[in-house]
C-alpha cells in the first residue's frame, strides 16, 4: 500500500510512518499542512492519505476540507481522517456518502492491528467509522422502534457493520462463525428495511445512512 | 463709587433737568411758555416726560445704554430756553426758543439709527449720521444768529442779536434752506434705517423693532406737514401751530417713547421686566404689610386699649408670619399679570415635578420641559458626570464634547457642584428672570435626572463588563480545550505509537516484555480517554459545529432519552456556548434531582433572542438555592442580559426557561 501522511506533529508523523513501514507499506511523503498534502497527493496518486483534522494555519478543520478535496480530485485515493475527538456529523456524512473514506480517533492507532486493518479497508475503497461515533449513533437515548427490535447481539453486529468491518472481521471480534454473522446481518437489514446486498462497503453505506438519517 | 453707579446718578440728574425747567416757568420773571394754551399743557408735560422716564428706566438697568441717554438728554435741548431766559433775559430765551425747533425731531430719529442694540447698522452708516449731525447742528447754529425781530405777542421784546453780521449775511437764507433739506433727508434715511433693520430681524428682535419703525416713519412726515402748514398758514394769514403742528409733534414724541417702552417691557429688551416686576412686588408687599400692621394695631387697640406692647408684638408677629407666603402670592399675581412667560414657565416645570412625583413622567424629560418653559426649542440640557468627567445628554448617551455653536451655555450648580449645563438661545440672556425662575424651579428634577442617567450608565458599564468576563471565560475554555487536545493528548498518542513500535522491534528473546508494553499502551490509551472527557467537560468541541450539533451530542451521551430541538442557523459563539452550558446544567440537574424518564431540550430563535427550555417529567419541586447549579445557571443568563425562569410544581416535573438576547 502506498501512503502519504499529513500530520503537523513531527513525532507522531514519524511514528505513524514507522508503524506503516514496519507493516510493509510504503510511505511516500509526510507533510505538515493541507496545502502540501494536496500537492503530494497530486504528485504520487497514493492509495491512501492519512490526514489530521486540525493543521496549520488555523487549526480548525483544514484536514477535513482537504479530505473532501482529495476525494473529489483523486477518487482512487482513499482518505483516512484522524481526529483528537469526535468531530461530528461532517465525518458521518462523508463516511455514509461514499466509500474510500475513514474517520478514526487518533488513539485507535495504538491498537495497531485494527488501525492497519481500517487503513487497508479504506485504501481499497471501503469505510472505517470510529466505534465512538458508532456508539453515539446507536445511543440509547434514540427513540427508534426499528432499532428497538434488534436483539443485543444484533446491536453488537450492527455497530461493527457500521464501523466498516467485514463479516470475517466481525466474526473474529465476536468469537462467532462467519455463517452466524451473516445470519445476523440479514436479520438486521430485514428489520431496518434495508436492501440485502452482498458487497460489504455498500452495506456499510446503507447502514450508516440509515443511522444518520434517523438521528437527524 | 463705581462708574456704573456714577452714571446712574447722572441719569437721575438728567431726568430732573426737565421738571426743573418746567418749574422755572412758575417764576414771575420767566414766561417763555406763555404762548402755550392751557389745554395743551398736560399733553405737553406728558410728551416731554415720557421719553425721559423710559430713558431713566433703561439707564437704571444699563447705565451705558446709548438709547437711554438719547432719551434722557434729547428733550432737554428744547426746554433749555426757559433757564436761558431766566439767566440772560427774555430776548435770549425767545431767540433760543425759535432756533432749537430741529431738536424736536433730532432725538427720535437718532434712536431710529441705533435701535435696538445701540449700534449703527454698519460702519458705512457713519457718513449718513455725520451729515445728519452737520445739518442739525448747522441749522440750530445758523438760526441762533437770526437777526429779524420777534413777532406777535413778543414783538415788543428786542432781539439781542439784531444786526449781527452772520444773520444779515447774503448766504444765510440759502444756507438755511440747504441745511433744512439736509435735515429732511436725514429724517427719511433714519426712518429707512429702522425699516431696514425691521426687515432683517427675526423673532423677538422683530417684535421690538416693529413699533419703533412705525413711529420713526412719522418723523419725516411730521416735518413735511409742519412746512406745509407753515406755508399754508402764511398764505391764509392764520397760524396752525397750536392745533396742528404741536399736537403732531407731541404725538410723535409720545409715540417714539411708547415704542421704545413697549419694546422694553413687552419683549424683554434690556431686561427691564425684572426691575418693574420686583418694584411692583415689593411696593405691593410693603403696602399690604403696613396696612395689615396698622389694621391689627388699631383694631386690637380698640378692644385692648392704648398701645399695649402685646398688641404691637402680635401685629409684628402676624406681619412676620405673613411675609413669606404673602410675597410668594404677590409674586405669583404680579408674574401672572406682568411676566406671563416666567409665570407660565415656572408653572410648567412645577406641574412636571408633580407628575414626576406621581410617577406619570420620567425625570429625564426635564430637558424637554425646560425647553418648553423657556419657549426656546434650541435649548438642550447636558448632565455632568463627575466620575468620568464627561457630559451625557438626556437620553443618557455620553458626549465627548458639548456642541460648539452660537448658543449660550449656562452652568447649573447644586451644593457647589456642577450638575448640568444648559445650552440656550443667547436672546434668553436678556430674559434672565425667566431663565433664573425656570431653572430654580427645575433644579431638583435636573439633579434627579442626572443621578438616574449616571446610575444607568454605571449599571450598563457593570453589565457590559460582566458579559465581557463571561465571554472571556468561554474563550478561555476554548483555549484550554485546544491545549488539551493538541498538546497533552497529541503527545500521549505519540508516546503510545513509540511504545508500539518498540514492542514490534523487540529482539528475539525479549518478548517477555511485550505484555508489559501492552499494559503501558493500555494505560496511555485510557489516559487519553480521560483527557478527552475532561476536554469535553471544559468545552465540547462540537460547539464548533453549532448549538444543534452540540446539543445532539449531549443528548446522545445522556443516560436517558433526551429529545432535542434546536435551530440549525448559527448565532454568536458566546450565545451558543451560554445556551449549551445552560442546557447542560439544567440536564444534569434534572437527572440528579428529578429522576425523570425523559427530558426535552428546546432552543428556538425568535425576536432577536434565543429561547432555551429544558423540561423533564420528574418529581419537580426544584428551588434555586445559593451556590446550587440552578443559581449558577441564573447568573450565567444574567451575564448575557437574559431572563431565567423555573417552573417546578411538586410532582409535576421541572421546566427551566431561559431567554438570551442574541443581536
């Protein structure tokens, strides 16, 4: 996997690059602001860009804007946005609107396996939504009859689906067989009245869109 | 003795000359006025004394007033023939009598040139006046050398100047006619001068000038009529002097004196009114008190008998007690009669004060009321704020400097300290009695209004600074949140990543360390989680996305269903922050004390304000206690100039309603 990293803290940028390289990926460039990011993406057309939300000069949402820009100009480059805290709807909307986009809290990096998993998923056009965001989407304060019909196990599966996981990954996480996961997923999609579709990333989009819509 | 009082005494002296001249007529040796029919005597005395009295009235108030002195001295010249006759013999008196007739016209036209301010219209008019003076003085001087004998009843008296070379000279006759025409011309020009002034003047000055303009236009007409009647009389062999020329001249004098008098008394010229007013008040007061004293002493004397000291003591006491209320009463009556403006002005202010007392009007309206009472719409009142050393207008706005224009400024003081400054039309300086009366009546209202304006400004300043402090607090929270996320948290993540890389790079045989590193990384991760919690408590980052987003996050992290309704449009960041923390506090409070099953948070933007309500279906009975969360909430709302209300019947849930202005 060919990667560029945009992160203004040099120490973290080097750390991330090291982790990726240790895992056998190629880090083409590491930059510290959005402008340089767009330049190196245009230059290398990488499979993945890892982008910090807050960067110079204003430390507001430069990274998020750059992410949208990259998705528009370079549809083949997946973007994984990293944030210090849950940034909100913007991320959910981006993850829900198309593939090739991921949104994670920075400390997910510490769980190296899952981080690399998510990174690879996004680089292949899949999705990754931080569990914290998913938790908020599934918050108990929601008044949703369809969600209420789900069993606790189905809710667990739904959360992992929303995160962008594949059936295999879900099965591993929950100590289930892939077959059982598949059954759960079919049941969930049925209860939420969503189309049964084989492709993982389309399934994620449907689920996230559903959750997003019922929040708004 | 000051120059002013010396001039005043001189004025009284000048005023006495004329009666003295008249008195001399009573001497057997003097009979200058013998020709005067008896029926003309009263109007004659009135006509001569009228300008003198008006002049004296003005001179008393303004001893340097030019018009006053013209009126005081003008009539004397004509009357001087009497003392001359007494001192030098009848011949000289008669000679003077027939020579000084131009002076009958001189003083009225002199006034027409300088009325009402005592100055000429412009410096160019000096030439005109110079020519007038030359023709008048020349005429009188030339006539003094008249050598012809007297005629009529006085034919027997020899002319003391018979056969003098000047009177007999060839040029005397034509020169007298030239000078006569010069006089006539200057009379016309004088009448024109005052009309010109009338046309250029406005307001009070116009009213003052109007009467004199009419009187002055009679002056040249009188001279022409005089000539015509003389010629006609000569042709017909009769004399018109008694019943045409003299009544006309006397009428002219009375008219001029009356015109000046009207200007003085009716329109406040030279501020004579106050003098007249005070004289009237004190004369009536004295008369009434003396009458009362006499009445009591005599009345009681009849019963008690003789002049008992008790009677005198009682009368004195009665008079002393009556003095003040009686004076006020008389002042009122006199004002109502002779100083309508002041009377009405003061009454207007007093009525206003009563309305203020009854709470019908605000003291700040005093500025408008004073303007009304003074009849001057240009009047403006500025309150002095000693603390900031600045002025504020009646609406409470601080002004950097008083407007600089041609208005006069009058400082209003109370207890030796400046309270306000009144800017007014300078014409009011001529009506000092009105100004003083109105301001004295309004003093308390002005002080009250000033204090209110001052307190209001101070309160506004305190409120503004409280808002600034609260807003600075929000900004500080924002900075703190940023520091936590981008500083400490970022470094912890870097540390964790380094640990992971270390773990992956452990050499063979050192794998035993791996679980320990896992544990360290877990520790780092949970510390990051803690930091995130703290940062969110300091200020939720979601507020950057707007109130609606932040409130939804709040609802999602709540342990019970929370219904949220919030506007998507953005308002000022400080207002959003305030609304968020208010909702937060109210929600925490509800969960902690109300045990509700659900909560509804609503934020609505309406009429330039953000309304936030947090309602639960819990146990109710919430009260705002000092130091409690609700009290803090109320303070926060107050800092934004908003309102706070809580409805919490026992068993009926709690509803907190807040309104924050956001424009």
